[in-house]
């Protein structure tokens, strides 16, 4: 028997005694009570060493101790508990005190202040004084409800963090593209404001309320960036005489073949001057115009999925766009998943082109249409077009993939193909 000492009563200890009385009226399995307590340990103020002591207490109780009308009381000595946990006496007393004050155990003292107990032949406690685990039984349902609430909030926080991440990436991409392309607008000021916004990015421990508040702020800022991005294309530009003449030479019935879903898409600035490649982007350039119809090529006997080993910097007769591989994969998740499952990691545009060639039949694009797209659009833009068509077709946005691709080719021939807005629009939709 071990002297347990006398305790100064506190509101927390008195509340723990009331919980013990309630637990006596319930039948709660030992495992359920202990697991429910451990799941919310951090929230109610318990530490890992507290849980080690709690497990030690639970191990010396028996299943019948947790039945209605009985109390799971532990009268183990301090020496035994110190051996099992590795605690010093002072540490043991500190953790016992915390468990009592949190309200998961209570102390039942004997008249002489010593811990002891005895069981009958069936193992039922007849009389005992020591650590009463009844409060855990009384609070099992409370802790389970609290854990369910925590799980829901964690899921909400994860959703909010994902939305914030998407918005951040989209804002950064648009500001960087606008600065690179020299678009008109307050892009330098927006870049500075964006840095300040990122400085107040919520910590990982931030609760849902703080994340929602920050998401509202970043959405409002994103709307400002989007407005500036839209306005950048509203300034009148000088008429391109060459392009205008080309447009006039195109029969009217040809322009009617543009896919319906592209007619309402705003155009994005592109550059028609060739420059060397500096990253995984659509760098090959070409002057907008119709491919010469009188030019005939010999049949290409190469398989469509061979390693092109394309020199993007010298492929100077094809149109450019400002989409990079990460943005393409993020805005076209169906293509990304299928491409990686069939071709592996997309390291460069050669890999993307091979994946597009392999997935082309699944979309319903003929080999001839694919060949024409490569000649007119260039390999990179053709591959990106397949990615866009595959995702739109999967989502039911495109009913005729072949007709959609022909429309893209025809728009490229008159210098009006601007895929950038389609990819940014899909990424924007994913973040709302």
C-alpha cells in the first residue's frame, strides 16, 4: 500500500468526481472510452506522456469493471507505475494531477489516504480506493462528438487551403505572364500588393474561420487581377494588314466551322517573333497565315508516337503560346492522369507530344487530323490542343472532338488561335 497524500480540492477535481458518478451508471467498453479520450487528447490539453500513464491505468483494469453499477478503479502502487512508465515520482504525480484536472480520471481516497482494493472470486471489484477511470466512460460520447467535429473542421480547412493554393498560383501566373508580355495595366503595383498578401498567409495551425477570411481577401484580389487581365486586351491595336488580307481570303463557310465553345472565349496576347527556348513552354513561333495548299508532302512513314527530339527554338514556322507544362497538367487533370499512367512523368514537350499521340485515338481524333494539326499548329500546340479536347470531351463540353480540332486549326490559319485563355479559365474554375 502506498500513501497517496491529501489533495486540495479544486473545481476541476470536483467536476472529475461528478463525471465518475455518471460513469458508474453507464456500460462503456474500456477500449471505446480510452480510444475516444486519446483521439481528442491534444484538444483537451493532454500530452503524450499523459496518454502513456492513461494506457498503464487501462491495462490493469478488467472488462467487467466498465459495466453499469461498477467503477474501473486502479490501486497500483507508485513503484509499479514508475516501473511501467519510466517516470520519476515527481513526474508521475504531475501527470496524475493533469489527468484529474482535465477530467478523465478522478481520485477515490480511502479513510486513511492509502490506495488498495480487492476482488471477489469472479474478479469483480468489491472495494477499492485509488485512481477512478469512470470519467472517461462518462465522457466517451462527448469526446466522440468532439472528434467528429474536429474531423469535419480539418476537412473544411484542407478544402480552404487547397482553394487558397489554387488562387495563389493563378494570381502569380497571371501577374508573371502579364509582366513578361508587357501587358498594359498596374502589374507592378499588383505584384507588390500580392507580396504583402502572401506575408499574411495563414499558418498551418490556422482554424477554418481564419482561412475563410483569408480566402475572401485573396478572392477579392484575384478579381482585381482578373479585371486587369481582361482590360489588357480591350485597348485598340493597329490593324495587321497582312493578317487582314488573309482573313478576307478565307471563305465565309470556313469560319463557320469554329467550335461553338470557342466563340465566346476572349483572345490572349501572343507574339509572332521567334526567340530561343528558355523553359518548357510553347516557344516555337510562326507568322499567322494559311498553309500553302499547293505544297505537297511525301507520305510520312514514321509512327506518330516516335521520339520527335524537337528543336523547339528552330521550329520557327509555328505559333507560340504562353502555357507551360505544369499549367497544362493542372488545368487538364484527365489528360494528366491518363498521360502519366501510359507514358510516365512528363519531363518536356517531347513527352507531352508522345502522350497526346498515344491518347489521340481515344479522343476520336483521326490520324490525318492529327497530322494536319502538327503541321499547322506545331507539335507543342497540337499536343496541348489534344489535352484540352480530351478534358472537355470527358466533361461533356465537346461533342465532336474532330470538329473541335478542325476549328482550332482554322483559327490558327487566320491568326486567331489563342489557347491561353482556355487553360487559365479551366484553372480558374478549379479554384472557385
